[in-house]
């Protein structure tokens, strides 16, 4: 990608030690962790809210936080998880650690507080549009916002964009994607008959009573291509759906734009189908919202000084420089590959070297 010179007329801001781009879970925790160490930190976010997939993406529930014996995801991840659970009524969360439902609006406030109470600044509605690189260092980020273009100078930069937008702009080495996992555009439906829903059980394909089986089998709703359908009761009479699949190049802006249009069409199809096939639950329901962010499971992957592999997962490998552990299974949506699951108490480590891109000395990547 061509670099943008900072020599033409734009404001240069050099107030920050560390600049984080992308305000999803990894960006929020990166900013909070750096700021609590006394660094001057700026978090740049393209939308108007923090939280990424759990907020603007409307992902309805946390993946398991435990290895069936204990909590595995700790530190700031644990802080976010417990703060949200404390804000939500017990009937929507329970006291368990796995598949806890998410109220997106409450989670936005959790992330706001996490970042700001630790002293980081946040700049919303600001998009990365270029970098200035000299040798193995990034010297400036170029962003555009309501004030125009700004060049940001810092000692260290952290790419938490999900699409590796910063690393890609800095000509970091990108791993080849042999197959792209399918994406999902989440949505929320309200005015659901909760008692009938509880009697039926979740709409997940793992429930033999879910209407999704007959919907797909009958083929009356061709935009619903398979039985992928996760639902969570996130508030009174309100279900959020992680449902439906689309396959497209997640780094092609036109393909992503087309997917938003298709995703809204899929959400309408789900509502119509569930009204027909489960009228006792959905006859009076209506669509509240489709997610502002597309639920993308796979995009660019930056080559780090270490690349975690499936063999590492299967070996339950531990590393001397690990910064986290993971117990969640290899969850494949479309494409090639098969899911793998751990037993109780099993997990693997993630080394710090995964976060350090090859050839760049002041860039970290996460998320």
C-alpha cells in the first residue's frame, strides 16, 4: 500500500506514547493496560461506540470463559465479563461462566468506563487512512475525521482493527488465507413470547425442537442457507440472533457492502420464517435492529514472530512468553477444516511473539 506523506497541510499531533487503532475488546484492553502503566494512550475507533462485535456487532453471548473447571480468560477480560454480568438481571445471565448473554448497550458502558478510568483518551468516528514508515518503524498514522486529516506521532502503535488495517498499510507481511470462514450479520427481534420460547427451547440447531430444521428442509426461504442459528434472551421479550451465513471476501469493500444488504434481507427472512414455523413464539415479534457491524470471522492475518498452529492447539502447548491461554474449540464456519474440542481443564498458551509482526519494531497486533 502506498504511503501518505505528512508533508502536505495537515495537523500533526505528538502528544501520545501509544496509539491503539480499533476499539473492540482487544483494543479496549490494550489501551486500558497501557494507560494504567502510566503511558499517554489514545484509542482510535472508526464507529461511535467501543466493544466491536459484542456491541456494534450484536453478538448475543460470550463464548465460554471456563475450561469446565475454572475461569481461563482472566485479567481485564475477567473484569469486563464480571462487570457486564453484574449490570444485567440474573434471569438473563445466571451465575455460570459459559455462554452468558450480552446486553450490548450495557456492554458499551462497561468498555467506556474501562478505558477512561484507566486514563486513556478515545477518539470516535475517526478512520485510519494511511501510515508513514521509516525503516522498521512507523512514525505517523494518518486519520480522517470531522476535523479533516491528522498525522499522529507516537512511540508505539497497536493494531486492533480486526482487518489488520494498520499492519497492512505499513506493509507488514500478511499470511495467505487459503479459505475464508463465513460471516454472519447479527440482529435483534423483540416482542417474543418468552414462555413459549422457553417451552420450545433455544433456536440452535442442536435443539431438535428448533424450527430452524423445518425451515431449512422445506426451502421456502432460500436466503437461509443452513441451520446456523444461535439465540440469546438479552432482555424482556427480546432475542438477539447470531444466525445465517454469508461467504464473501472480507477484504473487498464492495463485497462487504453487498453483504450488509444481503444480511438485512436474511434478517427479514428469519423473522418471516419463524413467524410461520413457530407462531406461538414469534407471531407478534418484530425486527428491532440489524448490527451496525458485519460479523466477520476471518480477515487478514499478520505474520508474527511466532505463528500459532493447529498442532499447537492439539498439543495443548505452553510457551515461556505466553500472555494468555485459550480453551475454546476450533470453531469452523464454512470453508475447510474440522472442529476440535478440549476436555475438562485443557487449554493452550498464546505467546507474546504472536503479537509482534515480522519486520516492524514498534507495532503490535491483537484481536
